[in-house]
């Protein structure tokens, strides 16, 4: 909240800040810590987009805080006021400190809240400090009223009072206030993103982007916010579609965001740019995640539309949605549509097992058997054969497999079918299914359903109870509802010789290693549920002589293959033995006629336990060549600093390592910080990457001083009492290092942040 106090003819603004927070100090800070904090705060620079006036305003507030706290008398009075405010009962008297007339105005300030009093033109400096302290909500609370009512002068000439919500400042400071509010939106959005509040994060980021777009300012910051919004979209989609189905509007918004991404990428397996950072494989894993939050109707609508791009992946997913909805809602027409779509995929890929299952659900037992014979899904075929041992055909095992496949691998991927059961008996007994199957055309792809009373046109019930006990002890793999590129979020081209290929090449990314190309795409084990009587279509009896003839042919072929295999193995073994004999003979002859040279003369005295050259000590300072500082040495200095920083503030608290690379004010600050972190049982885990050496300044007159500007990527996680805190960052910064050479070693005397290139 802004409080306004007015002397005659002037307006002042009261900001909820105190001098200790401005300098980043605790109440019990020593004089040395005060001086060090003041020096560090002066050296720290805000983003390069800020104007000189904003930087000056910030600097004045920092100096004001130092002036008050460095004077013993004023600090004592301020501490008393600070403590009175901290321990005062709620609603009691509070205190404040004004920028001007600090000592004389203490008595009047006791009636106010603990804050500082500034002039309107100093508002940008105060907002900038609040932004640096992470008080993003306060920045928005103070900055938004100004932006909304900008340009309106509401000063009351008679009373001297002004409405704090609409106080006006210099027009030249307006861009800086806009920038501060936008950056607060950006940082607040990132904070909410890390906390998992994706929609709130989107609102914050959109607020900042809209503000900058409306003011037509800082396009680079707009681009930074927009990039975060693009990367946030997949998280928002997951959050929205996972909401209860009653929240239709929010879930529809999630589907709309998904459609926007699909349009930009050019489909599920497209390689268009949607700026989300996901390549083809990553995006398919993302699709696998959201499938579990979509209903069967939503998936059918989505993937049927995507299959028309065309997209082989979308076609495959649409097939499963059609089968799931067709079976659960007793609409065999949808299953027939799925079967027709499989014909397209079957031209290049092995989808015979799926075609067999569709034919079975349509009562077409002959096409189901023919398709099954063409399938190379060996695990599924083994299960089906094991459960059809006492049958003239494979229909009993195929029916049992179909039920388990639906329950274990199809239905769980639709949020409204997770608890749905699959019973072929109930499916075929449904009157609507009966009517449709009886009316199916008798073409080359379909066979007329047998009759319960004859063998031509009606559905008949067949008892397969004899196979249930065998199935209960059998544990085998069944179909996954996705090809391997989507199963368990695996990369898409896992089995490129069998499954649909994306239409566009994959983008480069770090993804999990692909499993073997010979791995079966059916990876989930069958459950051990028991099934009872199953309604299926009866198959016409097959000629026994044909089957016997096939088995005899297979046996003779197997014997011939076995003989060929043994002959091949014998030939290979003979070649290996011959090669060993020849190589041994050649080596013996070579040593006989060309003996190895003998060492002559005085030999070097080298022992195994002592190095031939003196090695430097691990903790010794690096030695640099004399003369001017070279680019290679400058890079070594920066990298040595990053290593020492990680060691000093890391879990082992190697504080003394800072003395090998730092000196002067830089050493004081970082050494004190490292000691404080060690005493508080806190540490950080850094990850550094040297990006580039941007500038090297060396004077010909003074070879012992230099300045280096470098871009460095740094990420850190914070820990306290060995527990990870909810604080981390990942940013790329440009830093200026002031170097001095002492006793042949380059040390960093000062460092200052020039700009924040990027942050996450």
C-alpha cells in the first residue's frame, strides 16, 4: 500500500520498505558487513533496458539507507523504531522513516507504518529495489494504479493531498515503470510455473506481454515473455484436460491450445515450429500423457481429424479410439470403420493382429483367422495357440486374447473407460450388434455371420470354458494401445520397419535411448482374470487333410534348415582354426628372421612410484605466462573462479579455495557469504558453462591490470539442512571481471553484472 504525506506544496509517497531490506542485511549486521553490502549493492547493476534516471534513483535509495545505518546515533534510533514496529501488537502504533529530515521527523513517523517516504520521481527506484528483492506482488500493487491512471493529475491544490493510487510522475520515468511491472509479471509467472500453478503463471505472463505490447516498448522483453508462454503451453494443456469433466469450458480451452500446437507443428508427427522446445519424439511422449485424461469421444474426434493431414500415428490412435467406442457403446459400425483404416496402414506395416481382432468383433471368423496367420506378433500368437490347443482352429484363444487386450491395453487409455470390462458374450448378445452383423455385406473382406441354428447367417454362442483354466496360468504380452513410439513415452521410430513413419524428419533432442529394434511392441503382460462363456461367430470346419499336409511340410522344412545350420557352423569353426594356425606360423617366422631390436646405451632411470617430471600440487594457484593477459589465460581465470565458487558454496564448504582466485572486495564479499552459508548449514549445487569471451581490455602501460567481459551460463539449486529448498535458477549472464596480477597469478578484484541474457 502507498501512504501519502504532504508538506505544504509537495507530495511524498510512502513505500513499504526498510533500510535493512534495501541493503539486504539482517538487523544484527556488523559495520564491516554494512560496508560490504553497500559496496556490493552499488556494483550490482539492473538490466540494461533501464534508463540512467532509474539507475540513479535506485542508487540514491541505497545511499540513503547506508547513510542512516552507518551513523551510530541514527542507526540506534532506527533500530528502536524497527523493533517497536516488529513487536508492536496488531493495530497498535507503528513507525516509519522518511527520506528527508530523518532525525527530526522520528516522532511523527512513530504513528506510521514501517516504511520509507519518497518523492514521486523516486518511485521507479523503489519499484526497482522491490523487484530485485523478489516482491513481485508489491511491485504490481504499486505500479498498476500508476499505469492505469497515467497522465491524470489528481492533486488537490487546496489540501495538498493526492490519491496514492493515481499519483503522477515524470513522463520520462514511464518506460522504466512499465519495464519494472512487466518484469515483475515475468518473474511471478516463472515462480508460479515452478510451483505447478500453470494457468496462474499464464495469466501473469500474458499480463506482462499485453502491457508491453500496449505501450509498444521493449520488444526484446516481449519476446522473452512470449517464449515462456510458448514453452508453458504443454503444461497448461495437461493441467486443463486433467480437470473434472464437469468443467467443460476449461477442458475445452486445453483442447483448443492442443489444436493450436498441432496446427503449428503440422500434425502429431510433424516437425513444424511451435516454440515449445519439444521435438517429434518428445511431443509424441506428451501426447501419450494427455491421452489418459481424454474421453473416448474426445480422442476419436481429435485423432480422426489429425489422420486426414495425413498422419500415420494419428490414424493408428484413431483406430484404437474407434474400437474402444465401438465395443463399449455397442456400435460395430465404428469397429468396421477402424478396420477400413487399418487397410491403409497395412500396406506398409504389420497390423494383421489388429485386423484379426476387428474381424472377430464383426463376427467375420474366416477373415480373422486369415489375418492372424499373417501376423508376426509371436508373443500374442503363442498365447492364442496355447489357449486353442484342443480346438480345430485358433478362435478360442483369439477370443480370450481380445477380451484381455481390450481390458488391459485399450480401455485404460480413455478416462471414461478405465473401469470398463470386456465381455464378448455380452457384446454379441446385444440386439443392436446382432442386427448390424446380420446386415453386413458379403464381400471379399467380409464373411456372412453364421446362424445360431444353421451355419450361415446368425450369431452362435460357443462355450470356451475349457480354455479358461489354461489361460489363468498363462502370463504373456498383449497388444499395447500404441505403437512402440508412443508406448511408455518411447521415441517414435522404435520399430521403423513395422510401424508408421512420420512424414517429417525428427528434430534433434536429448531423448531416452531406443530399445532394440527387434523388441515386440506388445510389452504389457496379460492379467490373470478369469473369463467365462464367450459369444463368438462359429467358424466353418476346416479340412483336416490340408492341416496335416501343412504340418508335414513344416516338419520337413525344419529338418532341412537344421542340417544347413550345422553345416554352416562346422564351416565357420574350421575357418577359425585355420586362421589361428596361419597367424601363429607367420608370427614365429617373423620373429625368427626379424628379431625385435634391443635397447642399447644408458637407460633412463624411471621408477613406477615417482613421476619423471614434478607435478604441481592440487591446491596450488595456476601459473600464467608473463606479459599481456591472453584470451586463453582470461578464459582460464573465469573458469577457475566458477570452479572455486562451486567448491566454496557447495556441500563441502571449501571456503579457502576462494583465496586462490579472488582478492579485494570480491574476496571479502564471497568469503563472508561462504562462511555465513557454512555456519547456517546451507549450501548450493552449481552447474556452470563458459559461453563466450566477449571483450578483453589490457593496457600497454599497465600489464598487471586487465578487464574481462564474458558470458556465462549458471544454474543453482539451494539446500538447507540437506533438504532441497524451493529456490533455483538457470540463467545466462554477461559479467565484467576486473583482474589484477599478484606474484605472477591473475586474481579477480571486482565483478559486476552487465546484463541478464536469459533466465528460467
